C-alpha cells in the first residue's frame, strides 16, 4: 500500500546531529534551524548517544567517520536500545561507496546523505523521514496496543538485519529474470537498489504487472511461507542489486522469532489489500485514473513526496501499460490526456509530474 505523506509540523521536531567537523556541523545546524527544526549538536559518537538518550529526538543525522566510536557503532548501540531503535537514522558520508551503503542499510539506517550535500536534497530527506515516522507512530498509537506493537516492529527489524548481514548479493540487468512461475522457491529476496516487477503473462505473452518492488522491500516470501512454487514471475524492471537469503535460514528465523513472524504476517496482509485494490481499480476505474495512480506510485518510490516539487519518472510505455493493465496505445492516449490537462509533462521517455494533487484526486 502506497502513501503520499503530508507535511508534519517542523517546529516540534528535534534532530540530533553527530558530526566531528565543526564547519559541517555548524552548517547543518544553521540550515535545519532556518527550516524550523530544533537542531541538537554532538561532536562524537559517545556524546551523541548521551544526547540521544537525554533528548529522545525525532531524527538522527550521523557521520560515519567519528573519533572513538564511529557512526556504525552508534547505530549498533541504538539498535540494542528498544526505546531508541525506532528513531529514523540518516548516515552522512563523504565516500558513499556501495559497500558503505550496504553496511549502513543492513544495520537499519533509514537513508544516506553524501558529502558535500545539496541543501534541497538534505531537507527533502529530513522531511520524508520525519513524515514516514510520524505516520508509523500514528498507525501504532491509534489503539491501546500501539506502544507494544511499535517495539515489536523494532525487534523484528533487528532480527532481519542480522539475517541479511554478510549475505552475497547479485546484480540483475534490466529485463533479466529473477525467478519463474511454478519453479520451486529456494530464496527470500531483498531489493537493495533498482526496481523489480512481479508479473503474470497470458497465452499471447502479454504482461500484467501485479506489484512493483522498491528498494528496502522483501519479495518471494509468499511461496516460502506456503511451501509452494512461485505463483508469478519476477524480473528486473531496471538494473538492480538483490540480496538472496536461503529458504531454510528465513523459515528458521520466522518460526523461532515471533516478531519476525508478525512482520511477515503483516506484509502478507498488505499484499492481499493491495491486490484487492488493484482488482477493484481494474474493474471499475478508468484507464486514465489507473495511469494517474501508477505515476503516483512510481513517484513515491523516488522519495519525492513534496507536491510542490516536480518529479521526473523514467518508465517504458510497455511497462506502464503492463502496470495499468491495458494496451500500450491506450496507456499512451491516457498520458496525452493528462499532459493536455497540465498535470504532467512528457519529454522522450521521461514523465514529469506537475500536479500531484490533481493526480491523487483524479
């Protein structure tokens, strides 16, 4: 299920900045304070943890290279503190190599900012992570079991991070198959980068995309839980990197850890809800509405929930048609109608969203 986040009230949000470089630290403080946030600085990993324990912030921005205790160590310690492990954690790194990125994400980091950073990118990431945390908290705290559920989620994430640690990854080229329908399920998959499509084909070979998988999402778990072959095809929508976890390792963890079991039960429930929505949309929604919904889905995956900022999406027209469930020519006509209405702009294979609100309310 996909969401476009609403803007939270910035003036109530506390952000801890852990950065040993004085110039960068003060620059971050100035930018965040001018944007309405309460910025709390720390010069080292140890002092940063003390500040986090004392202030209980809404977001943490932490440099990976710190004296005495580096950023990875800070995150590792916070992961073992249930009252703090849920706080969104954003790494700040001058290297930003694939190894550094994977290491941070496997530990449970929410995002990565590369130095030197762009101010708009920084504020966009801060806003998105705060909004996402705000929605999660609202969902959990809406009932009396909210606090308990929140910590269950945090514990499940720690267990899953441990499951994925030091696993081999594989690079799949655009359109390359990841698994086939009716083939025996051997692995759980976790998408590190790129996009993956889960799809069906008819006798004529026409595709219907059932679900798009975005970075930091699992797929292939339904077949493992049911002990059945894969029920559809999976292929790279674009070049992507995938972590593959053996079936036995996944099932052993799921059966032994109730928090992980609850996590995947929730994912299975979300999948059913999403499929029901897709069926209703295909049965009763116009092609134009389905195209609009698909564009919003793709835009949200690119972390650009700010409706005032244009968003460019790259997708082949045949893939868009397969996602919508219509002919390529029909999808193109719907795009032309949306362009004529001023909701989008089209340049070659790129689609630029000009009016999020109009697409959501179509």
